[in-house]
């Protein structure tokens, strides 16, 4: 197959193609952000091509199947009927009018930003860059990444001598760059994706206008900001706000446990105030790609400006320590049963980072399992969404799911993720000891239950 550059791609023609749903959209990274975005564009009659280096994903999609629980095969096949396809051939980027990057941005072992997915993707895009193409980064990152990291690679490595449009310019030898942070909330069924406003910041006004038009065709509202850096900071603020408030309630939970108070009762009572309070809830630690990661991205960047984000760092420290609190609570609960963690049979219920989703990213359950194993416990797990836990960036557990049978054989059952599928009355009735990190056993009065 010969890959031909898209024709009629001047800025004004691109705008027209977007308005008439004729623009060809390429989405790089078909994970929890990229695949739902591809489906949104397909629903609005755009021709979408997904790009991913994971051939398993490409082959699964080619068969009309899905690898994300909340996305059905029927949705994939409906998108295919609109022209959606997936490929690992980056040469096909020349055919795209707009390219949206949705790749991971994790932390390295030193809790520093790992931009390798962004830089590798940018190196892959650059040789295929075309005049007047729109390139949008969605991956969560520190302010400055789009203009300081991605843009220079695109300008330096493209084969056509193209430059990013800046200021009021929009010449023939230019391309357009913007940042628009993803706002995916896995498991949220109360807010439709298209109802979540889309923040957009372009390198120049025309880039903002084009990106706004593209996203405005699938989202009900777009929110323009002055620059990519402002859009990048917006995303960090959203998640750091949650991180800090979760750290607050986690710390108050620890205090309430010592004082003999129920933090959940306190939060419920405070939530009755119709102004000035928004409820956040404690747990065994933070999970997901954004909230556990974003504070470290900003703290790292702040050092460049000789600034220490002490408040944010403290919140990160509190949340990072929560799995260790769970371990201590399990140890204390077993001790009261005249047992030790070493040699104990422990069943972990739920490994997803939050209820009713199939997402393991940064899940505190993984840390809790590793801590228990390090202390000599014989650990099993159950999660309705995961038949097996293999190897990830920070773990290599190689564990097969155990079935929920004979709960009494375990010295302790630990509720880490409060999936709706679980019958908590039955679990408490059959288990010897239950350590509840999520208040899943609320209303169940039993001496077997230890809430932590």
C-alpha cells in the first residue's frame, strides 16, 4: 500500500473539513483515553485511524473485539462501520489531517517524570509530518512539555523543513500544535463523555482555533486558554486538588481511628452543608494514572524555578504511606487473633484502583500485595475484572485469580477495592477476619470486621 499525503490541508481547508466531518483523525495510543476518544470521533462520522505499538490491541480491534471492560465489541464494530481502523504502521500518519497523542506519562523509580512515551511518539511522528497538520498532545504532563519537549523534535526531525505556526503566522510550511488535557473518569456513568468540557491551548491563535473546532465537533463545550502551558497546568491543578483533599481525609481518618470516631460518619454529616464543603473519601492509597502521579510532575518542574511545592509534597507523602497503614492494620488485626502476618493466608478482594473498572494503573492493591508477600504472607486475590495479574512497569506478581469459595480458609480477607459485585454480608459471615479499607461493610455489625 502506498501512503499518500492528505490533500487540501491548508488551514482554512482543514477548518472546512472539520466542520463537514471530512477530516481524517489519527489517535496515537489506544488505551483508556485514546480508544474512547476514537469512538467519540467515529460516532460523529469522522474517519478515524488508531495507532498503537501494541500489536495485541491492533489485532483485537481488527477482529471487532474490545480489551477494555466498559467498551463493548458492539461499539468497536459500529466504529468500524464508520471507517475506524487500527494500525502499528506510523507511515500512515501522512494521511491524517489531525493527530492526537494519548500515551502514558508515568513516573520513573525516583518519582521523576518519565516522558519516554511522549518523546518516542514524537520521534515517530516527525518523519511523516505534513504541512498544516494539527498535532495535539493529551497526555498529562508538566507545564512546558508541549513547547519545550515535543515541538522541537517535530521541527528538527520532519523531512519537509516545516515549522510550528507561531504568533499570527500561518504559512504553507507550517504545522499546528496544541495541548488539550484528557479528562477521562473510568467507571463514571453519570456524566457522558461529550458533556465534559474540553480545555484547549494552542501554540498560536490559529492552532487553538483549529483544535477547538476539532474537539467542538464531539464535545458540547470547549474552553480555550492562552497557551499549551496553561492547559497543562489546568490538568495538574484538577488532579492535585483531588490529591490534596484525599490526603486531608486520609490523615483525618488516621486521627479518627485513634479517637474512636468514624470518619465516614463525619464526612457524611459535613456533606449536608450546602456550601463551602465538597466530600472526599479516604482509602488504602491512590490509584489511576493521574492523581498519584501529577503532584510529582509539578514538584519536579517547580525545582527549575527554585520553588518547593511543600503542601503538594506533603499530600503525596501521606497518600503514598496509606498502603503501609493497611499493612500495619492487617498485622494488628491478626495479632489480636494470636497470629502473625508471616505465614498467614490472606485474600485480597479487589485489585483495580477503584470500584467497578478494569484498570490496574498505580493501584494501591499491588503495593499491598507486595508488602504482604515481603512480610511472609501467603497472598491470594480475587477481582471480577482480572483473571490474572502479570507483569507491569513496577510489579511482577504472576498471580492467578482465586475463586470466592471457602473464605474461612483464609486467616484474613482484605477489602481493597469495593466492587459492587461483592456480597459483603456473605463475605463477613464466612470469613474469619475482614479488614475493610473502603467502608464497604458499612451497616454490618460484626466483631470480625476491622475498619482501617
